[in-house]
C-alpha cells in the first residue's frame, strides 16, 4: 500500500557514524571481511546466552530454518509490541507467535 503524508506528520532523522581503526592491518581485515562473524559464532553466542537466561530449547540441526528455534529467539529477544501499531499491519513478517 502506498500512503501519502503531510510534512507535519513526518520526522527526519540523520545518523552519522564513523569507523576508527587502530592501524592499516585492522582496516584491511574489516574491508576484506576476514573478521566477519560466521553462522557458527552467531549461534554459539545465542545458545550460550539462552542457557545463561535459563531458557530451555532443543538444539536444531539447522537453526537458521528451524521454526521452533526461531520462535525461541523471538520470545527471548523481542522488545515488545509498539505503543502505536496499525491495526491491519502484520504482527511479524514470519507470522510467528512467542514460544
């Protein structure tokens, strides 16, 4: 759906950020992606945190696509429902309910 809004209904936000590197080697590592997180690192971090929070779950063989694991993550890390939310808007792009 395309909507039209008056300018008094809009807010404009500009965000500026900078990346600072200790040396050229650190810049190069950032630019070539050798310091990028892997899926294994990401899910190890989630699993460690879920266990530390005492949240029970079964470790899926494919955590990226496992609906129950995704529901567990959503339930653990969801910040809640916005104060104002359009009635016809979907609750979640995955249409998931909290675990």
